C-alpha cells in the first residue's frame, strides 16, 4: 500500500477489535492508528462513505490501568480487498 499519510501511524500487534455500532458488528482488528485515521483489517466488505460510531476495545494487559472501550465518530473512507490474506483493509 502506498503511504500518502501526513502523520506517522502506530502499528498494533495486540488483539484490538473494532466494532461498528450501527448495527453493532465486528469490523475487524486494528492494524494501525493516528489522530486522523485508523486501518482496520477484517473479513467482510463494508459500506464506503458510511458515517458511524466505532468502538475500539484496547487490551487490558496492564494491572494498574482500567481499560474502557473507546467510542469515536468515524467515516469509512475506503475498503478494498487485500489479496494475499483474503481479508479487507478498511
């Protein structure tokens, strides 16, 4: 994927599910993230330009930190097949 982003994204290696809340369905798992966007890797095609609320559930591996799901308004800008892995990049 060519990278035309203006800000550096942080890659995730932990299991971090991302849900579309309208209706509540699993979109996939967080691949990377910055203040302007996120890359989600999922098994299903989704609607482009859909405005929705996303719920991201970060892992709760640190004993001293209470982890709560993060909900954010979002627009799904694009969705395309990732041929080698038979998944979709959202």
